[in-house]
C-alpha cells in the first residue's frame, strides 16, 4: 500500500512515519483525471514540527566559506551562517559530523520542502 501524504497546515508539520492504517470504507473513488484511487483512512503518524528556538541534531553535509549545511533526520536541510566569532571553527568541522543547532527560522521552499536556518550550539563529541 502506498500512502501519499501532502504537507498539511492543520498539523503544522511534516509526517515522517505512520502506522495503524485502517480503511473507513470498502470502496475507493476517482477524482477527475488523477491516477490514484482515493480512500478515506485513519492513521497514526509522527510529525516533525520544528519551532524557532528548539535544538536539533544535524549531520554536516556541506561547508563553504562562512556557512554550514546539514541534514536533520537525514531529510530536512538546515543552513547555518557563521559570524566572525564562529568562523574560525569552520576548519574544525568536518562533513559527516553531528552538530547540535538552534533553529532560528523555519520555512517552506517554493517546491513545498521544509527547510530551516539555525545557529551553532556546540559540537557533539564522538
């Protein structure tokens, strides 16, 4: 079964996992020229909904000049611009390293993808 979920503003986040899918009707229906069969269901799901000020764990996937880019949960991008105080730390940060970052801005890109901006909290010691 494929469960197609769109960003839902009423849940204020992005579903990242689901379970306990139960059909509410025996038959599906077609809508206009969409290639899907629509069926009403109930489902339990986990929603990723970062807020400004929260701390997230990100894996660095790119560093360039005065910024770092990382992935949260392996899915969501977070960009960090280093100020003059932290720019000297850039040489100590490696791709693949885990960092704890404070979320300063959450936004949805034009393509509907959730993205974040953040600032450096501290490095995780391996």
